[in-house]
């Protein structure tokens, strides 16, 4: 009897039997996703457009560790957010520390800003990322447990023009990829004005308690604002007539919000004011926004998932023990964006295959072709090969499949003569060329 078969395995404990299960049938973990080569072109297109644009807007790349101290997220993303409350992959490491896979990038980026003394650089410090993040949520369409976020953080300045420029950036980014978006904007005030609004909202919501879902009933005492963006029908109805925070903003927050909108107007960026954009993370102050794809009819619009979101978080640095440092940022989900690209049939051309195919016949020729491949690579001429195939027929079929213009064929006879066959794939005409001259010959003919 193999060890462990009768032993009761406790939850979370390693089961020796699991090792026996490893077979091709083993499936990927729930909520995880492979990005296979056939899909990668969409991803690389998205990354390329985003990186180019981020540089144009003056951002520099940052990467932070996947694993951080759990307390980092508790102190920032917040204890009342679903992300921290229910969705973190947290565990105690071998040293006894409580650590978590990052559920988002913003806290780690601000931690790095403080830790590397970036406060002494010219402000704001503008950083972008394209990174995987992890949330243990219920997997469904557009909701994964590991997903990529691309985003920007502009840390160190209060100016409303920064909030507006980030929205302009994100709008232009989607536009460049052929996706029309609508930006929905709100302001959720600050520590001065939000408590008063929270009370007004709470008084209103208590009167409607019966209509709220169980989650929202629970949220009432913790973070009543979250009721406003609940997707349950009853909660949505209640939210419709709820008092709006914009009517309760202090002078500073109102002034900031008006200026953000004036800056958006300046560039004629289409936006919608939406008092229900309160965001699901605790650190936001003042501006909040979300980006939605524009759908063909209005009925779809209400159920569509957001592509990205962001806002200001002027207290986050201080909550981490840094100086008081205003900041604003956004992040977009890459899986949702790639799906949009595919659904819309936005054509991302496949990766260009080499125009030259190297074919070989026999062991000696194969060895020489291996060296030839390196010669072409150094000369920056892309060539394809299939060293696993031995027959000329199979190699020519492959050359045809990838659309090669020429195939170079090296057999035993050519090797002895110091030549190579140069085959034009369209006409089928073959010429004999001196092997040592082949790289320069190909260069000439490709011109
Ligand atoms: P967030 O709204 O939690 O914001 O996430 C940003 C985006 O990540 C969402 O709009 C969505 O596209 C994508 N996303 C979220 N959860 C999932 C999931 N389970 N599967 C696939 N995609 C998902 C933040 O994370 C903030 N850090 C944004 C920010 C940056 N605010 C200021 N700076």
C-alpha cells in the first residue's frame, strides 16, 4: 500500500498521492490562463503600444516583487475592500512572515518610491508597469486569479492636470488599438468632506436596508460607499436615488474636480460624470475614474465590465509611513483588452516568418547547416529550419507553409563540392551557389 493512501490529509497539507497524478491530463489551476504563442501577437501589440505611449507621456518602467508583506496591502488597498478581505493569496512563509501575492501594483510602487528615496527626485515621479497580479476571486468571464495589469502612477503632485492627463493617455491608448471607450469620472472627496457624506449616505441606505443584498447590508457599517457600485439589481435601484457625493465636497475637492473636468474639456475627451464610480480599493481620494468599452446598444452598456480604473490616492504614502505625498494613477486589465481586440476582429498581423529556409540532408550536412544558421543570424538575416526533419519533401513542405521565398538545400554531394542549392520557391528553379558565398548572395537577392 503506497504511503499516504489511508492517511487523512488536512486542508492545505501536501498529499504524496498528488505527485502520481501528474500526467498530460492535469489541467491548469482554476482562474489561471496560458498565453499560447498563437495569442502572443495580441499581447505584444498591446505591450508595444502601451510602452511607446507611456514613454511619450514621460513615464519610466518599474517592476516590483510579486510577493510582498501582507500588511502592505492591508494598510493601503484596505481592510474594507473585497480585494484584501477575500481575494488575497496569502500565506506564512518558511521564516514565519505573513506574505501575499500582490493583488494590484499601486501599493508596491509607492513602497518602492518611499524605499528608494524618490521623494528627492523631480516631482512627480512617473512610473509605468506591465505586470501579473493575483486575486483569489470566483473565476468567470473576464475575471481571472492571475491577470496582467498595465498601468501608470504619477507620484508627488496635487495638480488636477495630472489626473486629466492620465485619462487622456488611457483614452488615446485604447483609441490607438481601435477600441472606442467612455471614461466615467467622479470625485469621492477627502478625509475632510467624506465622513459627512458617508453619514448622509448611511442615513439614506438604512432606510432602504431591506432592498440591499447581504454583502451590502454588511458593508453598511464598514464602507457604505461600496453599496453604490454593487451590481445586484436591488442595490442598483437603491443607488439610483442615493445622495451624491459631489453635492457634499469641500471647497478644495470641488475646485480640484472642476479643474480636472476643465482640462478634459480642453482636449475634448469624451467623459461621463458618474457618481457611482467609488472604486473597490480603500485608498482613493478626490478623483476616481473607470474606462468602459463603448457598446453598440445602451442595454449592453450597463452590464459591461470596465477595462480599467484609477484615481487619486493622496494619503497612501503617509499610510505606509512615508511623507505626505499626493499621487494619481490607473491600471487596465490586459486579458479584458485582448478579448476586446479579438471580439472586434482588430487584425494584429501574425509574426513575420523568415523568407529563407535552410534544408539539410544527412548528418554531415546537418552539422554544417547548424553553423550556416549562425552565420545568417550574425548577418541579421532571419532564416527558418527544421533540424528534426530529415526528408527533403517534408522540409520543402514546411518552407512552403511559412511562405519562404527561397530554400537553401545542403546535401552530401554539395557539401563535398563546397556548394549549396538555391531554390526559388515560386518557380521551383534551382541554382548551384558557392557555399562560402551564400550569406552575401542571399543578401544581394533579398534586396
Ligand atoms: P482595479 O480596478 O482593482 O484597480 O483593477 C484594474 C483593472 O484590472 C480592472 O479595471 C480590470 O480591467 C482588471 N481586473 C481586475 N480584476 C481582474 C480579474 N480578476 N481578472 C481580470 N482582470 C481584472 C487597481 O488595481 C488599481 N491599482 C488601479 C490604480 C492604479 N489606481 C491608482 N493607480
